[in-house]
C-alpha cells in the first residue's frame, strides 16, 4: 500500500507541466510553437532565458522531490518514485498523456539517487553542448552515458538498470531530433 501511494504521488508530481504552465500564463501554447515540446529548451527559445530557467528549475525540482520522498521509505521506493515521476513528466495526467522528454526531470531524479554520476553526466551534457551547440545531442549523449557512470561509481545495480531504461525512453522521445540531426536541420543554441 505504501509503495502504491508513493508511486501515485510521484506520478502526480511529475505530471505537473512546469514549462507548459509558465507558457500558458504568458498566452503561449508550447505544443503550437517552436519544437512543440513542453521542456525547458522550448520555453527558453519561446519565452527567453528567465522563463526557460524557471522551467528547468521546476522540472529538476519535481524529479528530486519525488525521489527524496520515496527514499524515506527505502531503496526500492526511491527507484519506483523516480520511475513514476519520469512517467508523469513524459505522459502528464494534466495534458492528455502528452509531456516532455524527461532530461531535466531525470537530472533531478539522479541528483538524489546517484549524485556523483548525475553531476558527471551534467558535465558531459555541458561539454557536448559547448562543442556542438545542439541541446538534443547533448541530452542524448548524457542519457546514454548516465547508466555507465552510475555503474562506474558503484551505485546499486538497480540504479544502473533504472538509468538504462530511462535512457532508452529519453532517446526514443528524441527520435524527431535524431532525424533532424541526421538531416542537418536541427536547431543550434544561439540561432
């Protein structure tokens, strides 16, 4: 019963569409502008750095809060909370099961579960972004590298497995970005 309660709360926390709410308050429907995504990158491009940063902070925070709450009940509860908050972000109860690509929310999840690996992954993301200026490529690279870093740092195998599954979903959700990268039509930061 406790696990079901934690899973439900985490899913609802994840379902709160931070970027979408910020944009709607400004009269913008993120599904209709830019990349059509509700994440911080599209908020940044559409509404500017201030609102983009708020969206990023909100998405990271909801991942961290959900896992923190779950962690008080035990190891597996934290993992389940992480999975459910990511599911909520990706398939929001409040947006007819549409949602974001889960990169920022996953950062929040793994900052609590595996902080050393998460911070190194953030460094990988920043390095790839600095080199190529593609947020999508930086996100895909970071997602793919996270399970490896979790294993390298010696966190529990369940964290590695969870990170690998989350990475697969995140990369799948970036499939339109991957097509644009291959076609040479993906947007760069600063353009």
